[in-house]
C-alpha cells in the first residue's frame, strides 16, 4: 500500500507492505469513494519494488495486454519520479514489456531468449489473407520466418488430439515458415531449445534465399530484407 508523505497514520496490518511516497495528483484516482493510486502508478510501483525481474515483466505484459493503462502513461509516471528508489529498475523492465502477450509462460520464454543473447522475438505474430487472420503465433521472427508457439496443456492438448496443430504447422511450412513448438520438456530443459533456435536463426538466410519469392508474401518480404542486409 502506498500512502502520501502527509499521511500521519501509522497503523499497519499483518501482511500489508506500507510505503510512504510522494503522490502527485496525476497518480491518484477515486474508486468507489476511495483515493487509490492509478493503474499506471500501481504498475510502476510494483515493477520497481518487485525483486524478480521475470515476475515484474509478466505483470507489465499483463497490464498492457488487458489495457489497464498504456506504456506512455507508465512512462509519464516514471518521468515524475525524481530521486525515487528503483526508478531505473522500472525503466529497464518497461523496456522489456510488450503489448499482445497472451500468457506469463510466453513472457518467460521471451526473456529466456533475450538472456541467451539472441535477438528479441516479436510477439503475437499474425498472418492475414484477404483481410482475415488465418494464423496467429506466440513468438517469432518475421524476417527469418521462424514461428514459435507455446504448447499450454489446456489449449493445445485438444488441438493435438484433433490434428489442428499439425495442420497449422503444415500450413506454415508451405508458406516458408519454420514452426517451433515449446513443450513441457523444453520448460524442464530450456538450453536445448535455445540451441535449436540459435541454429534456426543462423540457417535462416540460406533457407530463405533458396525459396521462390512467389511462395508467399512472407517469403517475398523476408527475401527483400535479406537483400537489404547483404548490402
């Protein structure tokens, strides 16, 4: 609980973490007759005090995903904080947060990939045909045509049973993508998947160069980026 510096009460309850801080008027809203910190200020405070970087980024991803506030609103809160503890920690974690993340495990894998020294993947990949979304993925790299999906048990077990995941992988492969699926085994041993992903990134330019541009719009775009990279 955050309280203003002019709050003279000293009451506390078991389990309550009470912190005294400057509270600009912009960071306070009235909810059901109570003065509370805004969604943006609350998210910033949690992100700067939470010891676990992973948990903090998962929280920020969720705040953005469910539109409790915007990144700009959180950055505005941070900008008002002068000589406030752990503000830089919050900025660093905001830099890692992404809109469109569907679940905490996706955040976990995104940070694992970044911490392994690999390029940060895009989130919420979409393929549209005729104005309709025909495929949606969790993480990946459009420039290298690498598509990553996290196989959560609740969602993907039924899909594996009726073949939809397999059909989706074939669809992606026909369009030039390399689909990679994260499983429970990968959670137990992430290094193996990270090595496979690193190899897939390394091999992607040659794989893309060998494909005909007419295979799919994604291949055409990837080949164009490949030619720009090579000079």
